[in-house]
C-alpha cells in the first residue's frame, strides 16, 4: 500500500509571513535578554567598584573615625570611579555611596525597575505590533482594515493567548498602579505570582521564567509556518 504525505494548505494563511514573525520575535527576545543581562552585570560592576573603593579608603584611614562602613556610605558617589570623561549627565547625579550600593544589590531598586521595564517592553511589542501582524498572517484580518471595532474583535477572537493576556495585566499594574498589583491580576491564568496590593517585583528568576514562556510561544509561532500534513495510504 503506497503512502504519500498530504499537506493541508490553507489559502488564507501567509505561511512565509509567520516565519518572518517568528524570526522577528526571536531577534527581539535576544536583544531584550542581552539588555537585561548587560544591565545586571553593570549593576554588579558599579556595586563591587564602590565596595572596593570603600575598602581601600578604610585601609588608608584605619583606626580613625572614617574607618567605618557607615561613614563611607555617607560619602558622595561619583561616576569618575568607573568612567573617564563625560557620561550621560552623570555630573548632575548626586547620591551617597550607600544609596548606590543599595540600589545595585540583588533585589534593589535598579533590579526592580529593570524587570518592570522589560515586562512593559514585552507586552507592548505584542500589543502594538506582533498581535495584529499575527492575525493578519493567519488570514483573519485585512491589513488595510481601519475600523477599530472590527480590528478589536478580530484580535480578540484570533489573537488571544493566556500568556500575553497575563503580561498585559501585569503591565497595567506597573504603568497605571505605580508597580502595585491591582484587581486585574485576579484573572491571570498562567502568571499567578502577584496578587492585588503586591509589589510587582520582577526578580531575575521571575524574568527568566517569563522569558522562557515567551520562547515557548515563539516555538509555537515557528511551527505555524508549516502547513498541517498527514500520511495518506492508498489501497491497491
């Protein structure tokens, strides 16, 4: 009995475009991940440099009233310790060394702000670009459609996923509720770490888990570029 592979090609679907969107999402995730890792490395570089400078100064002033972490933390921080020359308005930045150490330690405000910014970037990439392009490529929305109600209906029907819906709710709490969980989080289906009144603190572990989830969506998108196929066995 000879067998043949039959592809179920849907004429409405733009399969090459789905491949392009998968590649674009991969590139975006790579850039976002690189930004996150580079920034975290920078946080540690700044923190460790301040700690090292404080240890050097304390050794020089051993036995004096200046030989204490409390005193050193009160000293003014300068980016001259790290960068030579002008650096994006660093002369206007006036904080203590203690503040710099605190904000750059794991769980500090820099980590929190970075994580939140990355979640907002992810959600905006989906809602402002990828979602509509995906629905168009699936043949469910005319690319020239200008009626907002029709667009909204098609996006809801053909471009709704639990992951992106949860990220949108978390983004809403970050942007519109000062980074504190609101009632919208009650309807999250996959990302259920945060509850109403919780601080939306995106730790490195949380960000990694979310990033892996988006990569899994990317894999799904990648697979959709291939028409469904099945084996047909002919009886002779």
